[in-house]
C-alpha cells in the first residue's frame, strides 16, 4: 500500500482498462487497486486509511507472541 497514489482515469485509458472514468488508487506499475472515487481528495483519503489500517495490523501482530 505504500506505493499507492491517486490517478485519474479517463478517455482512451478508461476504455482500454474497461473501467469508468474517475479517481483510482493505483500501484507503482499503474495497477488499479480501488475506485472509482468522486474526487482526488476522496481517493487520497482512502489510500491514507488503507495505510493506517495496515500499520495498525502490523503493530498488533508484532505485539503478539
């Protein structure tokens, strides 16, 4: 999740990927992970929440023995 970024998919790219236009969380090799989101801010908020959830999971897992 650390490699995710907000990316707007539109036009030919939307058709090529078979997805509707909108904001998507994409990976470093432009793999679409989540979306569409109505705004860039909504997409970035989703990415931040995913990162926080993963960090919390890892912190909890490291405290269990």
